[in-house]
């Protein structure tokens, strides 16, 4: 059996910055409240003419350049997103056209865990021999679905994209993956309107049902419970333990979640990658964005063990253990 290894990484953040000071002028909040409760100082917003596929396309080009491959090399494109350009065609198909690819392309939706689910698809395609080179992207423009008069949610989210190029290799890169879902917790985090259950009407818009709704406290408790568990399960499936982890790269939702998870896993905080201060919660993009930042900072070494771990609406969660094999 072939293994899947990461041969390229790339990311993209839009230029438009929204700082905590900007938010102070929009809702009843303060830089001090946002920084202490979340660790976020600023986030990026997609330009008006940028859709999720545009963010995905930029990140993919950077990852392809890093991998040194051409569009013809790619056998499969998987995009993890919960803020697609439109209901259909898929964001993956739009991105495929932007990139000039001819391979199959599809979306995977598991909210903020979408990238880990997409990575599982990419890895399985390589391990089964159905694909040799797979482009996997996490991209979201969730600020398009946030009510900028709701201080409980509008301070959290930012837009962006990150991408990996995976290729078949003799030595394992992706060592083990654990995925989970609990649909009974769906009401904790949702966008109620705009789908088949509640098509968009004047009434749904007037009631704000097309915006993100979240029970923040419950999501927080869910996150700090599930992240250590899924990380340990994926490590066990890889024949490793927490002591082997060089870098924990969690979904960037709240700095207090990252700190609590580090303590529960017994990991020093400096081994937990955090870029939330400048990105906010970029949903499916946050994990590959953080990996790209770690990579470009020169702190990743061949042989390092990465634990990539996500959680999000659904409810969904998942962890992927990766041995870094790429030279920096
Ligand atoms: N500025 C000032 N005050 C605020 C703000 C704000 N932006 N937001 C809420 N408050 C107030 C509340 O109204 C409340 O006031 P009250 O005590 O008078 O009622 C008080 O602050 C405390 O509110 P809490 O909601 O209890 O604050 P908490 O400490 O839980 O922080 C937060 C809220 C930041 C949302 C936190 O619960 C959190 O990060 N939860 C996890 C969210 C998350 O991870 N979401 C993404 C999931 S991934 C996906 O799939 C999309």
C-alpha cells in the first residue's frame, strides 16, 4: 500500500483587515473584552468581489508552487468548506476551473472540521491507489454569514484559505486519522435558513435566520472535551502518544480553548500553534493556514510529528497525525 505525504503547503488571507477597534465602532464591545475572552486582535475579510473559491484558488496556487507541480499532475481536488460560493456548482468545481485542472473535484462539508474530513478523503484516495497526487483545500468566507450587529458572533470570524498537496510515497506522512460526528448537537451552532428546511424568504431575512447562530458556552465546553479525546485516539491509531507530538495544530477558535486543551493534554503551550490573534476563526482554513505559517517561519523539521485537530458545527470533530517529511 502507498502512503500519503505532504509535498506542498500554501495559504491565503485577504488584504482587508477588521480590527477590534473597528468593531468597537460597530457593536457594544471593547478591544479588552475581545482580547481577553478570545485572544483575537484582528481578522481579515474577503473583498466584496472575492468568493470562497477565490481564496481557495490563491491558497492552492501557493501550495502547487511550493510542491513544484503543474495542474496536469493533480488527480483529485477536495475542498473543505461550509461557506460555498453557491449551493451548486461546488466550490471545488469553480476552483478546479480557476486552476485549469481537469481532475474530479468535490466539496466536503463538516463546518470548521471540514479540512480534517477532506484530508481523510485525500489520504484514502492515495492509499487505495485511486490517486497519486491530491490537492486538498480548506477555505471559508464565514464573515459573509455573520450578523455584524451580534457581538456574540461577529467578533470571532475571519476569512481565508489553506491548502496541502498530498502525494503517494513509500514512507508514511499521514499516520492516522480519527473522525467523529454527533448530529444531536446540531442546534448548538447553525445557520437555520437558506437551505431546503427553510428556504430564504423576506421573513427569514427579517428574522436574521440566514446568520450564524451559536450557543458559545456550550461550544466552548464541547471543544475542550472533544479535542484531547480525538487527538489521543488518532495518536493511538498511529502508534504514538502525546509525548511524541512536536506541534499540536488545533482549529483556531478561541485562545482560551487552545490553552485549556494544552493543559488537559499536558503539552507545553509553546508546542500549541496559535495564529488566532491576527486571523480570528477562519473555519475550515484555520488548520492549513496555521501549518503554512509554521512551515514558512522555518520551525518545521523533517521527522516532526504534527497533530492537526478540528471541531465544529454538526457537531463534528477530528484529528490527523502527520509525520513531516518535507525539507524546509
Ligand atoms: N463584547 C462585550 N461583551 C460581550 C461580547 C462582546 N463581543 N459578547 C458577549 N458579551 C457579553 C455577554 O452578553 C455576557 O454578558 P452578561 O453577563 O451581561 O449576560 C458576557 O459578555 C459573557 O458572555 P459569554 O457568552 O458567557 O462569554 P464567554 O466567556 O463564553 O465568551 C465566546 C463568549 C467568546 C463566544 C466563547 O463562548 C467562545 O469562544 N465559545 C466557543 C465558540 C467557538 O469556538 N465557535 C466556533 C465553532 S467552529 C464552527 O464550526 C463555526
